[in-house]
C-alpha cells in the first residue's frame, strides 16, 4: 500500500503536468485539482490525528497546505473563466507558483513523517 504522502505526490505530479500545458482544458484542470484535494483530505489530514507524529510540527504545516489548496481552487476557477490569452497565461503562472509552494510543503511533510 502506498504511503499517504506518495499518494499526494502522485496527484500533484499529474496536476502539475496539466497546469504546464499550453491552454489546458478547464475540465481536466478541475478534475486534476479535485484529485489533489481529495488526496489531501483523505490521506494527509488524518495524519494530524496520528499519535505517533509530532503535532507541533505537523499542525501548522497542514494548516498552511489547506490554505494553499483554497488559494489554488480560486486560481483554477479564475483560469477557467479567463478569456484573454494574456490573462490565461498570468493565471496559469499564478497557479503554477502556488502548486510549487504546495509541493514544497508536501516534501516537508514527507520528511516530518519519515522522522517519526
């Protein structure tokens, strides 16, 4: 069985590939984002309740990841509604930046889980 962090990393990688495509399909973006969100909610959030993990380290990280997911949801929605190519590119860059930040949080989380 795959570790919770690897499930999230797999979803992130697939979503990242979608986001980097020129003119990504809005439905594909939405479904890719939902896969990341679902992996986070089902695999990662329960780690905060695990007695074997350091909650003082984990809770702020989970909170920040959750916040970043909400911001990415807004970026996905804005990208889907953008009509001008320049606006689409700007929204896509913003989404990719947040996705990179989320990925770094996921890596930090993986390291925290591995240490426990």
